[in-house]
């Protein structure tokens, strides 16, 4: 009795319902087609025709998967930002990433509050001037930022807008907490995000916007086999501790200027999102070609035997 109670208390749900649904679906859809074909063509030929039609359809389906990998289905690893190092600016050590050593010193950059003070018409979009970063202003006003920071002075680095840096910033949050640099994401404030390398954009290759240049860019980019290294740096700084007054909103985080700026370096891992769908496509196409070739050879043999029988009947 006690054994039965223990067994009854175990949650047994290994996905039997899903397995049964797939088996019933395969049996009904494919089995019904084979049943109809077998009654007209025979068991062997009906199976070969059904088999060829199935993998012809799977070839089209997997080709679509290859072009656009499904959100739920066979796909490889999606592109991600892979952490390389966490570098403390001003610590005296040289960064392991060579390109990071030529990144402009954060202390030499113009402050975002200065840009907002010089452009009072932007203040309505940034009410918290002290908590605004250059990446925030870059999101909506890149022309204003370019007036203060010359691209030639960045040594190949580009300022990334806050609206485009969400994935890298989320990866930086996870890396900073996981590595133990900070206990929580509330202990620091995100500053600017920078990007270096990668494929040249259309605006970089074709600043004049010519049609020939745009076509050349599209073709060369599509057939570029090896992707150049693409780095992103998310800079953060420890915040000043502030007390939360009961009944009031939490205070706005403020970066502590006495603390060093910490740069979290990532490299773009392009992943292999289309590899698995491509393998499914190759397998389906190969089985379709084999089964179609078998049908073709059967027809050729049948026509040959028919011609021989007709010739024999004429001779007799």
C-alpha cells in the first residue's frame, strides 16, 4: 500500500502526449496518402511515390528553414556577444585586446551635460542631464555628437547609440555580476558603448549613395566568406551610494567620478544559425533525388520491357 502511494505521488510526464500526437499525425497524414496510392499503384510503387513526394515537400520546407531559420525548430547557435576581458581604465596595465589600447580615454571626451547645456533645445528629451551619456544623445542626435567628437580622433572606434547597444549592455550586466566585479547591476552606471571592426556598412562604403557603389557593396558583402573581427566595449562606472527615503522614488544613480571606468570587451560570435537547417536540406534533397532516380529507372526499365514485348509479338 505504501509503495502504491509513493508511485502515485511521482509526477510522471515524459511527453507521452506529444509523442502520441506526432505518431498519430504521421500515421494519418502520410499513412492515408500511402494507402490511397497503394490501392492504385501497388504496395511497392505506392510507397516509392509517397516517399518521393514526402521528401520533395521536405526539400522545399528545409530550404525555407535554411533561408529563414525558424524561431521554434531546428537551428544552430544564434549570434551573440562573447566576453573577452574586463579592463579597468587607468590601472596602468595594458589591455589584452590590442584595439582597446587605442580607444580614446573617457576622461578626454566631452561631457554629455556640456553638450546639453550648449544645445538647450535637446533638454526636453533628456531631463536628467547628469545621468545622460554620449550614447544616449547618439540615439536621436548623431549630428550633434559628431560636432563634438571627430571620427578621426576615435582611431577606428565608433560610438554606438543606446538604442542599438541593448544586447551588448545586457551581456555586460551578466558578465560583470558573474565575474564578481559588482554584486548587482545597481552598483554601477552604464556610460558609453563603442564598436570596432566588423563589415563596413553601406554608409561607410558609399557615402555619396551612388547606385553602382550600392550594388557593389551588396555583392561584395554577400560573398565575403570570412567576417572580420567585430568588438564592442561597454563602459561602466561605480555609482555613489545614496539612501532611499521611505515613501519616495529611488534616487537616480550617479556615477562616482573618483572611481575608474571599467570597460567590458566583447567580440561578436556570428554563430552557426543556418548550419542545422542546411544539413536537413541536404539530407532531404539527397533522399528526394535517390527516390526520384529510382522512379525514373523503373520507368525506363518498364518502357524497355514493353518495347521488347511489342517487338517479340510482331515477330511472332
